[in-house]
C-alpha cells in the first residue's frame, strides 16, 4: 500500500521532532553553562591573586595590563570583572583591611599577654605581606602636636607629646587611589578599633612606649614588608627589620 507523503517537508519534520531536539539542545546548553560559570569564577580568582601580587610589588599605581599579564588573561577580561581600576583597587584594599582586622582579633582572642598579642599581630601581618597593600587612607599620617585637633579615639597619648596620627582629610601621594566610600570607612574604623585595643592593652601593661599610637603600629606593618625579588631574602629581611622595630616599640625601665 502506498503511503502518501506529499505533505512531508523538512520544516514539518523539524516541528514534529521539535521537543526532542529542543531538549537535546537544552542539554548541550546546560553542559556548557556550568563550565563557563566555573571558568568565570576561576578567572576572577586569578585576577584577584594577580592584582594582590602586582599591587604588592609595584604599588596601587601599577597598570591593569600588568594585572592581566600576571593573571594570564586578556585585559578585557579584567575590565569585564572590574569596570575601572578604582573598583579593583578598592576590592583589594577592602580584602586586606578585612584580613588585617581578622588577624588582630585572633591575636586579641588567643594571646593572654598584651605584648605577645601585639607582637603576634605584627608578625602575622608582616609575614602575609599586608604592609604592601594597606589601604592608602589608613596610612595618611601627619606629624602634629598631640594636643591639637581631633584624634582617632584609639590614639590616646600623653598630653603635649608629638605623635604620628591618622589624618583622614589629608591627601595621600599614592597614584590611582579611589575616593574613600562609606564601606571603606567602616572597614577602616573596624581595623583601627581592634588594633587600638591591642595598643591600649600593651600600653596599660607598661610594655609599650607611652607615645606609640595606632598609626605607628600600622606604619611598622608597612615598613617591615619590603618587596625583594628573592622570596627567601624578602622573608629574612622582613623578620630582621620587624625584630628591630619591635624593640623600638617596647617601653624601657626608667
């Protein structure tokens, strides 16, 4: 018996098999989507790691192209994740502030002796390379008379002394530093608060010089983190310099 097939066409066949083909297509799309999400996450991690390394070595003035080369991605990939360099700088600075705050809280919670807590925080922070990535607003300092002008609460010193203190409204000589936003202020305030507790405890115990302020402690972290091409030399130099700076912070018998 002859079966008439005059109405058959590729279009009608496609329509008849549409559900199966659509399902197959969706399956292929789904199989692609998950790896793409994984790749995107991996690229983000590479970019953040590279930015931390590049900014740590060259400062926040380093170009985005250097970050892209270190991450082994195109510069367009970096800009897709971070539409401007300011956004990337803020992300790295925010993460570093949070990391330092966590390290300070750990030292407070796990060390009973005030000096041990302060020195542990400094050693941990320097070893992590935090000093090369301290948010610029944290390092805005000015030498002024301790009795003049408003001070960060944690920076209590003897009246009339001269100290290095944080001055949030002063400009800082760091290239490509984004404007400080509310979130940055909150993160910085949390860091200053917990480091201030470390400083106050060590000072009250008579183990820290009376004229040492929170900004002095943060400057120690920045100073004791040199960037050297050899990792072993860098670690040795950091440890040696920190030992010297810690001795300078300690109080001496009258």
